[in-house]
């Protein structure tokens, strides 16, 4: 079993729809959870960061972490064509461990 | 604005050539990483470095080496390029103990080996 599982998609949605992305993981020591957005032919950029379980909202983006189920989600409300990108989840144990575990990424296409 | 800069966006090299990919960060980060990214395989860690002249193998180090002579610069070397090394290469950095807050990535180098 891979440490982080993420359905690669692609996921196509009409403009204005809610986009729902998720990752599951097997390492119960993970405490820090991130979502990266990667536009075509660019490097990933950090989109959202959360610690432990709970929700975090930033504009149209909401990140959720359920540590009991080892499951994290990213929701994009009122999706726009500019949200078309690949979204990668990443997670870390913390405590000085400098390696992140990444999901494979999920390609999202928002159709105008 | 903090930056990780990769020297080339696109490279085309011939099989057997020695290839150097350069990465420079201006954030005084201790940790630097080299990944390759391929469709369906995601990001795979090649090598990382947590200090000057220090290096650690990642998950797929075969066919690659690295050099870190200065804190801000981390080079990836393909000793004898092969077609299966055609890929997107991404450099990343983070401060020591700060990986939990994420990495900063460069824009990537798309390498084609012919």
C-alpha cells in the first residue's frame, strides 16, 4: 500500500460547480497536511496548509482533515476556468522530519 | 518574494551526454530536493541535501548524482543521459525543521533525451 493515495482523475466540471478532491493515507504519524496547485508546465505552489484534524477555509477553498479516517479533502467552491490545474496533496510527520509524502496529483478541468 | 530558480525551462540532450541541472534558492534554506515528475507516477524523490556538501539518496537515485558546494545551489547530474530520463525535473527547498509548512518549488526543467 502506498503511503498516500490520490485518484489521478482527470476531473471535468462546469464553471461554477463545486470541486471535491481527496487523499487517503496510511501513516498515522502524519500531522501536517498540504494541498499544492500545479499549472501546466509550472512547478507546484502551496495552496492550503492545515495541522491535525479540522477544517480550514481560504476564500473559495476549504481543506478538511479527518485523522481518524486518514482522509483529507479539498473543496473548491464556485469553480473558475483559472482553477484548471493539477492538485497534489502532501503530508508530513513534523518533528524535524524534512520529507513530505505526496499524492500523485489530480487533474482538474473547469469548463466555461 | 522568495524564489527557487531552475536554470533551464527546456533542455534537449543526446543519449550518453552528461547533463547538469542547476537550482538556486534565495531563502537561506538548509534543505534542498530534486524530484522527477512523470504522468501517472507523480513526484519521485531523486536526492536531497540537508546541508552544504551533504546528500542523501531518495527513492530513485540510480543514474543520477548531486552536488551541493554552496548553501544556495543544488545541482543534479545525469552522468550518461538515457531516454528513460526524459522527464520534468523539479527542485524544491525548505528551512530546517520547516518541512511541515511545505516546500517551495522551482518552475521545473523539462528534459528530453533523444
